[in-house]
């Protein structure tokens, strides 16, 4: 039996560490029912299940998939859709109701995790926007694989920052306090990694603190990135002196990190090859990636349909 075209497939990913998970979902569900939304609901069972559920919904013919969750859950859903066997999967509309520890991609579009009613209303209004998807190709033994991202790929301290800020957010419960406490902790963790990248034909070989490859703003590390222009922004961050670091934190908070010209080198490109990233953590939209280099990163223009605010 075919799924009605206006029926939503909803994946609810409870906020990690929250004791009010079921209450929050009941509030969202009651509001959707009051607005006459037709939907089927699935709750994630833990790490990795959102990807499987999104793939299942896409393969079963749902044309609107809504994720109630944070950046990691949205990344899982994107990977589920992109690896599905659904016809014309690029036109499946992805909606987001922010409900995670980290909601950087949702906040880029003006979505507020404290106002789920507005998020639901915007999905009902169904304003669609084609957005780009980052693709990471890797080789694991004899197997070639692919992972996707829509916000940013982080290597080195950038990946650590996302993990630490999510952990402190879980502790403090407030984004501003989480951000500041994460920065304080990172003052003592300025480890350099031997990296080798190829960007726009240029070989970048050096001891580097972090690299961010962003389709969107990537927690401020790629502040000029636009998720629908067909380009990747790359920020290569070298080790700053203490005063440069303090200035850099202020610039990062204010979306002006690229002004730290002696420490940050920006690029704009359509593909990046990561040949070496010694002992560096890697994450995609905050989700850890454990594959070894070399990694081939490129942008897939307008590969996904996102429901955005009016």
C-alpha cells in the first residue's frame, strides 16, 4: 500500500541525558495532531538507529521525513536517505525539529530548539530548498565506502571541540555556558597534528591544530560557507599563541574567525584530499568517523531537499 504523499515519517531521537524525553515527544505529537498532520512515528533505539530508520522510511515511499533531534541525528538521517534505494531520493523533503545537545545546523536556518511549534508550522508550510551535501570517500581494506555531511567535517581540535561542547551542554543545559566552558577547557588542549591536504592543487603539509571543511558554518569555523552555493569552505587553523587564541575565541563567537589571518588560512574549493591526519580525531556533523586516510571529500550540489522557514 502506497504512502500518502502528505504523510510524514517522523524519527524521534530523545535528547541525550534528558529525563523529560517522553514528555517532550508527547507535547510535539499533541501539537501536530491539533494541526491535523498525518504522520507515522518511530523512536530511535540508540546510536546508529536513526540512519537505519531514515533509510527504511525512504525505501517505503515516504516523501517527507522529519527528524526530532540534534546535529548528529540529522546527519544520521541524511546518510540514511542518501544510501537508500528510493527513487528520486534527492526530492525527499527533510524537516528538522531541533531537540539535541548540538543544533548548529538548525540554528543556521533560524530554528529554535525551545519553539517546536514554530518548527512544526514551518514544516506544514513546506517551503523547500535544495541544499548541497558533502561526500567523504574512504577505503577500508578492499571495501570502498562513503559518508555524508551537510554542516561540516572536522579534523583535529575542531572534532574535539564539538564533542566537548556537546558534553558540557549536557552538563550545563545552556548553549552559552556550554560554549564558554568548552573554550576554557580547550585552552589546555592545543595539540598539533601532522597533516597533508591537497586543496585546489596546493599541497598543504604542516603541523596543524584543526581543519574544518564546511558546507555550512561549522560552529563558526567556516563562517562564510553557504549550504547551497556548490562550494566547500576550508579553514586550516595553525597553532596560535595564547593572546591570538583568546582573540580567536572572541572572533569565533562573533562569526569572524577568518579575521585571524596569521593563524587561519581559508580556501574555497569543490574537493579536498586528506592524505594524512596523524592521530587526529575526525567527525562529520559531530558524528565520529574512524576511517583512516586517505579521504576524498567533495561537494554534491543540490543533492538534498530541506524544508526551511518561511
